[in-house]
């Protein structure tokens, strides 16, 4: 790069001399915009607790990014927008009454362990928000599924005492799983749940309040060319298919739990998903398969987090197996 | 008609509106011409005139006895002021004949080339090279290796680079000359099929060509998508044949020439006219964008002045198109046989200065747009880490340097530049 010799500000550089308007920050802000309707709807319905959760996860995510970069004397990366997305996604994946310190720890783990320890944006093997959520789930799993009574200001002692109370805030999905385990059938009409799940369902995480608004946001990202339709299509399609194969209601199962947030917003994370089109379809199918298997034969009512994290781990292998064919090269499979 | 396509590609904004409607006009002959003696791929020419010599328009001023070369002719009548050197668009300094043109020029006349029964000899004598930008001597291309039968001649009028409209205007204004070029090349090669291909953003040119096309010359419109005009992608789009890895495009039985080259070939064969001028699109941030017929050796600065000068803050001045052209460090470089355009990119439109510390966020855009099916992100990473063998294993040398990967990269990694480094390292290792 050098300035022109004749005194102007002209730049000499290699071709191409024009660039598309796509930027990392722009992409991240589109993801935020696509999540905003669902997040706002959560705030409208849940009020202050949802605001508190969003503020803590986003605040701690941004703060961790800034602090770790500062301490390790790396260039600041707050403006790339990825920490904002991670914080927002983490909030959407948590129940609104998650104790504040739990949300904060989740956000810290997401950014520090999930991303920065790997070398920062672009180097993380796993989706940072899911790493944070997995940490919280594994540490205080019963709490997330159950304790809603004390909520925001619950202490660790409260949590320990009430951790096994899974009744007060159990989701439809947990009830369905319990019913299935008890009788092989369901104690309620799954089809009657479509509408609340799509529009207004006040059980579970912020991201479970309206599957409809998440679908809307996801479609916007597909239309804008920001995410590849193959991942959510493979995911949701397989989820429905396997649910059907297990003799359950496929529509209920794709609308309930973390599927829509996972399929449109978590599994589509660029860094932790495969690069090739074919690879993305395979990966989406894998996410759907393991999510469904986790639900039907796993120990927990929901398994979105671990299904996607598992497929994150397979993404490099999928990339290896789905390399594009080079133009003019005849494939000779050895 | 089915929509012929190739894999990958991008849709940069065309920016062709400001010149697509500008009829070609002669640019004035400047007071001083700088005619480089190397305007083609291959051996540079040696001057055959000396300081103070009188030269006529069309007279040979440089030549060399080499297979891959093309002679250079005086574009004007005038006097040789000096045999010196000049910077050219690529940044190299090459030998040049500097000519002071006579005040009165008759641009309609010229000294014809030496007549010959061998059409290939005529094409060489006229100094015809690929005018799409590659500047490969046309005679060499018209002489396919023994045992390689060419059945299809493709004239490339795609002009897939943004901003450029010189080929568009040529096809629109002189369709019969383009067709004449097609006929001449067909005769020379003995091809069965001739296709004139252009992108579907030039329907007027397509109509003009169809009206002028005679005896079985096909005019095919292809979807507008960069790099539709790249040789391999064009052959694939038209014939659904892939140029095999490591082979010449002729291995598919197809021979591709740019439309302006075809006209130069027809001119050489029909009237003995040497290649001494060309149409140049001068566009972007200039006061009077347009298409100009420019004598070779006109300085870019003269041409920009004729176009009313640069307007506003111009960040890069490109020789050629913005995807594959060269950013000029100095405007005191001459127009050559391969100069299709001069594009002044204003601030905000030019790509940001490259920096190599941007992370790959694995968005998947670059492998999706690579027309060669490569994985640019990984090739660039290997090149950055000097892992030449790994880059070679992933076919780095198949890169056609179209720049689609760098264009789409959201973090603005200098993908193509890194790949070029990897490619040249892999090629020099392979040569050993």
C-alpha cells in the first residue's frame, strides 16, 4: 500500500478494487435485528425480568470481551458485533427468571471460554452462546428447568434447596416428556399447543415465547442472504421427521422448546458450522436428528444445546468430507 | 433459451449506465505519444526506428523474432523524439518509442501491413493481441497445437467487468465488423460453429449482432454475472464442457477471442490495417464519462483531461475493470493494446486499503462464489502461513484471479492477494 507519487490521496493496491457492502458488523446487526421482534415480544410479556436478563447477558458479554482484550493487549473487537449477538442469543436461550449471577456467569463463559480462549472471532470451534448456556445448564440444570419462584435474586442456597422442584415452571415439553415416560401417551392435546407456541407461550426461555417471531426473523436472514436455508431446513425437517417416526406430533415438536432459536440462530453461527452448501445440509440434518433423539430417548426434555454443540464439533469433519469439486478436475476417489 | 450458467460468481453493481449510451468518439491525438515496446504477453519488441526518424501511421516501430510476440506500429504520422522508457499500468518500466505527432493527422489512412497469403502471418504483422486485457498474441492462439481440433469459435462480448462498455459500444455500432471477425476466424480455424456471446444486460447489442449475423453465426445472451467473460466459465456456460485441469482451453475444442480482437483480426485481413488504436471506456468520477477511440500511446492523464478531468475525491484510478484491472500509481502511463478502460473510483466506492489481520469468520461466501470450486479462505490461510504444498494440494494454481472471493469477504481479507502469492510459489515449485 502506498500513496501515489503525484501528491494525491490515491491508493495503489491489488485487484479487485471494489468490495461488496457486506461487513462483519453489518451481518451481526442483521442477526440482532432479526432477533429483536422476538426479544421485544418477550419483554412485553415478561416485563422487567426479561429486560434484566437481556441487560445482564449483553452487558457481561460486551464487558468480558473488552476486559479480556484489554488485559491480553489485543485490539478491541467490540465493534465487530459478535459479542452483542452472543449476549443476546444467550439471553434468548435462558428462562426469564434465571438468577442474575447465573446469567452473568453464562455470558462470561460464553465470551471467554467459548470464544476468546480459542483465539477470538473466527477461531472458536463451538457456538459461544451455547457454550455459555451449556455451562449454566450443566452447573444448575434443575434450576433452569424449575425454579422460577425466587428468580432474579435467588442465591445459590435457594437454588440448591429448590433445585429439584420441576413443577412450578415446567414447560409443555417437559410435561410431554414426563407423560410419555409415564404412559407412552400425552395427557394434553399437542395440536392445541400450536397457536400458543407460535404466538405466546410463557413457559421456558425467552426464545420459547414466540416461535412465530423467530421464524419471521430467520426468514428475513435467509432472504437477506445472511444465513443459508440449508441449515434450518435440514434441522427442522429432520426434527419433524424423527418426531413423526417416534409416533409423536411433528409440528408440536418443531415449535416447542429450543428448535426455532437453535435452527435459525444458533446452528447457523458461521464460525461453528460447515462452509459448503452440502456440508450445511448434512450438518442441519445432524442437528435435527440429535435434538430429536435427545428429546425422545435422552435424559432431558430438551437437547437443542447439546445437539448443536455436538454438530459444531463435527463441522470440520463435515467440511473435509464435502469439499467442493474443483472446476476441470475429475474426481478420482482414492 | 435455457439459462446457461456456471457455478459461483457475483453481481457487483454494473455502473455501466453513464457510458453505455455514449457513442464512440475519437480522442484527440496528444502532443506526445509514448508507445511501449512491450504491449503483449511474451518477448518485448526492440525498436526498429531511431531518434529523429520520420514515422508514418501504421509503420512498424518495434518487432522481435520470437514465437510469442507481436510487432508495434506507429499510431500516428510524426517524428521519433526519443527511444526511452515509460512506466506502464502494471507498474513496470519498459522500453518505449516516444513520438511527436504531426499537427495534422489523417487517422483514416495508414501504411498497410505487408500482404501475405497466410492469414496468421497477417494477424501477426498487424500486431493483434488479445484486447480483452490479457494481451496474448492472437496468432499464437489461432495456431492450435497439433492434434487439437477446434470445432467452435467463441467471440467474447460478455464484458462482465463493472463500468466497462467499450465492447458493448463496439458490438452495437459495428456489429458487421464483429461478424466479419467471426467469419475470418472461422475460416482460419476451420471451425464448424461460431458463437458470439454477451451478457443479457446488452439487449441492443445482441439485436444489432443478430441483424448483422450471417450464415449460421449464433448470438447467445448469457445471464449477467461476474466472471461470465472468464474463458473457462464462458466455455462452460456455452458448451457445458470444463477445461481440464492443467490443459489449454483449446482442449475443449473451443477457441475464445474477445470481440474487439476479432474486429482487429478482420481489419488486418481485409484492409491490412495494423492495430494502432482501440476503444477505451473512460468512466467513474470524471466530468465527461464516455467511450473514446484512442491512439495507442496516449497518456492516461491526457485521456482523463479530455474526459473533463477527475471529479471530487478519487481514491483509485484503474486501468481495466475494477475487478481485475490495475490501480495506477501514476497517470503518466500510456494506453496500450490491452487498455479496455480507465475507471476513476471515488472515495467510498473503492475497496478499503488491504489489511491482513482480519479474521475469517467462516461465513462461507468465498467458496460459494468461487467459479473454480476452490476454497479461497483456506488457500489464503495456507499462503499466509507459507504452507505452499498444502495450498498446491488444494489446487491453488487453478485460481483464475477473478477476485470474486475478495469482493464478497465481509471482513475484507485480502484473499486474492494471498492466493496470488500462494499460486506463484506453487507454480515456481512445480517448475523446478
